[in-house]
C-alpha cells in the first residue's frame, strides 16, 4: 500500500478492521464530496478485501466478518456505480455475451459485481449466476446462454481448486473450445491461471473489460 495517500490507507484499514462507523462516512466523502475516481475507491475496497480474505484464511476472521465486509462493500458499490456510469457512458450496441459467477466454496461477490457492472456499461450482455456456484450449474447455464466468455470469480485460495475443477469439467463436456475463460479475484496471477487452465486473468474490472473486448474483436 506504499502508493496510497494517508486517506486511502485509512479507508483500507477501517474496512479491513470492520470499522463500519468510520469507513462508510469516509467512503461517501471521497465519492460524493471530494469527487474521487469511483474506480479508485472500488480498488481500495478490493485491497481491503485482500486483507479480510487473508485474515479469514489465517483463522482470525470467520464467516460473520466476511458477510459484514461484503455488506459494507455492497453499500459503497451502490454509491460508486452510478458515478462510474455517468463517467463512462453506456454503449447501446451489444458486443457479446458473458456468463460470470463465483466458484463453489467461495461467497465473495464484490469483485464479481463490479466486473459485471463494468461489462454491462461497456456494451456486453452479462448473466451473473451468483456465488458458490457448483460445476453443474455453470454447465447448465452455459448450455442455456451460449456465452462468448465465461468469467470465474474467486477470492479465497481454496477457489483456485474450484476453478481448476470447473474448467476441467468444461473440457470433459466438450465445450471448452466454444468460449474463452477468464478468472479473477484475490491473489490470482499467471501461476494460478496456468494451474486452472483459464485463458487469461484480470486484476481488476477494467482489465476484464479489455480482455473481453479483445476476444470479441478477434472472433469477429
């Protein structure tokens, strides 16, 4: 967090510490009074969630803390999203179809929700199938929706195995070549991408949009 100013560090710290009484007013001030880039504020939320996820995996936090963190970030997202839409503008022509969901065993959705929103305002049809999605549900939805891109979201390290399992099931069903697969969330990097068998990973929502645009244009 060396590139953060004092106010940004404070927001990340308060969110990670579950200090709702201080974190929420500060986030609102940054978004509504200071006119801070809403994508930047959401990136700070993601940083806080990295810390929350780490504390959960180390046994310092439990499910109630994950739920509270998700609720806080959802409220911030509801304030940030209209500001993003106002800034970005919405495209009317649909570029392609994206199916997205959080893999089984993981209950995080803030990152997924941001990606879904950014894809939507950038001209994609998006079907979000929620959190803790079993492999069979992904396959069922893919057969119904016929997406161009499938996004697998996961925040905890246990999600890496779920992603690998899900993508392996796509192979087994003979559908893997019909769409691109991107993964995102938490500590995902090139090593995790290679392990899971995904086509690419995105570190944030802007990168996810860029990946999808590149794939759709290449297929056109």
